């Protein structure tokens, strides 16, 4: 009588376990990506600066997202140069920094366009795009300014944190933007992905690190976000010959200053600049949000320096 082999059933069990583990792995990866790209609760933190003419309206992006936008002018506005302000993650157009920036830029003669990015404030959209899909938001904003009469090259963009990465990605694809300020941008999302996932989902960074291949694959297949294609580090050389001002604090623990160092090293334009703020944490050039919204010790210099940059590079 032939002896039955134990190898067949064992291989079957092993295959089943492998399939179950793989399913659980990609299910967990999908859950993390979905939670990470969920905008969450909307934050309405402020209003346009008082004492200026403000026109609020809506615009539709090429991929069908309805956005809130504000145009701000004042008595000294010349009508021939404009600045697009782009806020950070989980924020809204009129945080304290953008209020200060808008007033400063308008007083210097610029028109200011501020918008709520998709998934933020009172704009539409239910999924974040890591700056990649937000390029469509900036395209719509630039088109609005062009239709209003601003000439190509006379439009600047000032982005903060998530908005800075968005500004760099957008400027690479929008030649009408003449100059860029990137305050505290990441160079490659993958370098800070685990920490950001922990901040947004509560999932320990070590788990996110173990799931990284599944997260990358799920982001690409389900949401069309190829992490190999979307680093701002790849966008920066494409912005040439237009200049960029990179700003970053040395005490930034969320997006370390090395990110702006790498971005500056990647620029191909001698007119680009890097300004490192000693002792400042994340986006603390004008306001210190983690320190009871106190003015930054660099506030006056910050507002003067960013205005001078655009005044010089949007001639």
C-alpha cells in the first residue's frame, strides 16, 4: 500500500496562509492610504485682511473640483503683477501668515489671489493629491489671473509647507508663473511619509515603514499617485530659468531643513536663493503657530524679503 505524501497538504496550507497574509497586507496598506488622503475635518481659521477690496468667487479645475478663491487689491495695487498664496495641509486660505502676506503684498502694489486647496476650507474635493493633483488648482488660479489681464511671467506663487511642495510641482507645469517662493517644502514625500502617516492616522511609524511597498503600490493603482514621479526635487530643474526662493527653519522637526537644502542644490538658476532661519520650527518665518501664534522674531525681515524677491523677479 502506497504511503500518502504530507507535502501536498502542507503546501496547500502554506499557500493559503501566504494568500491571507498578502490580502491583509494590502488591505492594511489601502486603509492607510485612504485615511492619509482623507482631508478630514475642514478648518476655517480666518478672513481676508481688513481694509482691502476683496472679491470672492468660485472656479472649477480641469478635473472638476469646485474651489473657493479670493482676489485682494488695495489703493496702491497697480494691476499688472499678482501673487498666488497657497496654504499648508489642514489649513485654509486665511491663516495668520496669509493674512500678513496678503496685506504686505497688496501694500507693495501686487494683486493677491488666495484659494482654499481641494479638500480644504470651503472648496470641494474629498481626496488629497500630495501636491500632484493640486497642480490643477493652481492651473485654475493662474488661468483666472490671465483672464483678468495679467501677462505671463507677471504672476508669482508663494507656498507654505504642503503648499510649497504644491507650488513647486505647479510651477514646473505652468510656464506663466514667473517666480516661486517655497517655504518649508519637502523634497520627496517618501522621506517623511512614515511620520506624516503617524500624524494623520495614529498608525505607528514602524508599521507604516513595514507597509511602505504596499502603500506605494496602492497609491499608484487606486489613486494614480506614483511616488517615483511626484517629488518636488524632480520638478525644481524644470522651473528654470525662473527663480525660486527657498525658506526653511533649522529647528523644523516635521520637514527637516535638509529638504530645502536638496531642493536648492537641484535648481539650475543662479538667481534662486536659500534663506535658512536659525532656531525656527516649521513655517515660523512670520508667525509661530506652535508658540501661541506669537509673531516670529524674523517677521519684519520675512515680509520685507519675500516682497523684495517678487518685486525684483516679476519686473
